[in-house]
């Protein structure tokens, strides 16, 4: 009888521990999701999403320029999207409300350290953020952050116009995200009339 009670006690403790761990994981997941939502100041500025490097990496670019006029310095860009938005896109081919994208910008460098040719990412220059949020005046909005800046006001209509006209899926440049372009084709969500290649 004593052994049965001890065994029952051990099972009860194990069940409590498993329940606590499951509850902790659920709470952690909910906290992570809350962190990946857009946060605005009272005057409508977007708080910089500080954990964006824990998001899903989509692609890098070097010296990309959308104008025939040419650009100034050729910068590296790294694109990240919230895990929740990425998961939804893989399932549906659509970006859910509250999706956020961060474009990280670095200057290029060469012949540094042991590197003798090619380019590597050097000095951090800032961030651009794209947000889909139906609760705002514009469903898609765009923000630019200088190094050290923690809040940014929405940019003017130029970004929205370009993304609307040239984004392969909704307002996003999925044509430059190789892993998602395949998904967009499979889900048949590419906009007609948008140049892919």
C-alpha cells in the first residue's frame, strides 16, 4: 500500500510539472506573439521592433535601386518578417493583419581583415519598417529609422504607391523573396501585371 501511495504521489508530481511546463510554453508563445505586434505612441509613431533579429530572415540585397536614374551608395539590405506573418503566408499565401517587415541597411566594405575581394556588410545605417494594420488610417504604412531612433512617423505616399503598384503579393516585394515566391506561385496569389523577373 505504501508503494502504491508513493507511486501515485510521483505520478501526481510528474503531472503537475508537465502541466506547469505546458502552461509556461503557452505563456511564452503568447508573450512572443505580443512582442511581434506593432506598438504606436499617442501621436501615431511606430515603436521600433527591437527583437526583429529573432524574426524570420527572408532575403538580402546589394545596391538595389528601383529607379532608372541610379542611386548613391550601394547598400546591403536584410529583410525580416514576424514569425506569425511568415507562418500565415506559408499556409494561405496572404499576409495577416499586423504583419511587420524590417529592412536592415548596412554599408558595404571590402578588403577588411582577411578579405581581399567581394563585399561584406559593414556599418549599420538604419532600418525601414513596413506594417499591415487595418486599425490605422492606411492599411499598409512605412517607417524609416536612423541608428539610435526608437520611434518613427509614417512616411509619405511614395512608398505606399510604389509597393501597391509593384509588390508581387499585396504591398510586398515577394518577387525578391526566393523562398516565398514559390509559395505565392503555388497559392496563385501573384498580382497580375506585376513584373516578377
